[in-house]
């Protein structure tokens, strides 16, 4: 297995993020577990070690350039998949109270193995986002929600914004040129009691463009939301 520790540390430094030796060790372990498990189940199409380092690990931790994640704050990673950005952020901020939510249990089995291997703790929740968003233990309980899902932003808002407490922030990780999605999601953001806080654009080493959309809860969430998953898909807000 290729060693990415120095490469990741230097790549992160070029973006203004410090990765310590211990953190680099954990990312190396994460890479090895991801590679091993990816042979048994479909976790990522990106398999070259340096690409994983940039397009998964660095992409995730660059959130820290634009958002403070203080110790003890609660973050839910919605549709976490192989653990991005949640596990990567936990490596950088071990004091973060992390919940990993996914609709596919075998992904959570993988993530439990990763957390054990990295000696980190996080809660794993097997549920669909719209179902978990109605449960009292998750609804309006988080300081931060994050999603790297490919769903359009107006759908993503109804899946993710119900988790935010008052003043909480949703981090939507998107590609370049998010303006069209932002325009389409204006109604959803408003109906769900939130406001657009900021949009940050950055470029990964290698040239890929990314956007971070930050949306903040300013009003209580209506009992109407989230709706059933089929309704969200067929009749977006």
C-alpha cells in the first residue's frame, strides 16, 4: 500500500491546513481499511491512494478553513457512505461529537471497523434521513449537519435541515458553479426555517473545483417537515 502520509501533509499545508503526524497516521490507516473493504463492497470509485488523499480526505477537511468545529459540538454526517466528510473531520477534531447516518447498514459496519482501527468514537445510525429527521433524538439536535450527497440542493435541504438546532449550520459539499442549485433551493431553505449563510469556492490540488454552501437555522422547523421520501423526490420544495 502506497504511503500517503507525507503527500497528504504537504497537500494540506499548501491549502493552509495543518495535519499532524498522528493525524497523518490515522489517514494512512483509513486508506488501508478503505482499500481492503472496497474489494468486498462498493465504497468508492476512487482507488488510487493519492487521489483518495486529495479527493476524499483533503476535500473533507478543507471544511475547517471555512467553519470552526469546536470540541463537544454535535455534527451529523447525512448519507455518510464511506465516512466523508464525517470520519475525516473526526480525525482532525477528535473532540467532535459525531453521528454517522446511512441507509445502508453494511456501510456502517465498515465505518465501525474504521473507528475501531483509528481508536475514535462516533455514533452510527442506520436509517433514511427523512425518517431520522422525525425522531426526537435526532430532530433539531445538532450544531452541524454535513452532506456530500449528489442530490440536488433543494432535496438535500429537506433531508438535512431538520437535524439542525437553532443557530445550527448545514454544510452542503458541492462541485463548481452552484448558483443554479442555490436559486432552485431558495424556497426550500426558507420553508425549512433557514437562511443562506455563505458560499465558499476552492480548488483542490490537481485542479478540481469545489463549493461549500453554508445554511443556518434562524427559525423553528415546521412539523410538516421532513415529508416522506417519495414526496420529497416527486414534489421538491
